[in-house]
């Protein structure tokens, strides 16, 4: 998974993000909207962790969800 995909597929990823970082409220998740820098900042704020720790956690999350792909918007007819 890369963050371009995360931004485009954010609504599907929100559940995984909530599971991983439960302190992030629905309001915060709406503001984040898939933006990696915003997510890292909110993680730092909510969990009192360093930028490096937030980046490490995001890297691990990305690797665990590397097969996540946006759903195709085309329909077969």
C-alpha cells in the first residue's frame, strides 16, 4: 500500500486505522482524510510519541496492509 492509494481508499481503510490507533476519534479521522503527514501528527498528539515513532508505526502499518487496493469503480455490464 502506498499513501496515494490510502488517500483514494480512505473510507475503506478507516476501520483498519481505528483498530490500530483507537485513540483517534472519528472527527480526527475525517480531518486526516488519508494524508500520511496528518495521520502521523495526530498519532503524535494522541499517543505522546515522537515523529520517528509515528513514522515507524506507519511503516509497519503500510507493510501489513501492502495488498490493500482501491475497489474498482468500473462495473461490468
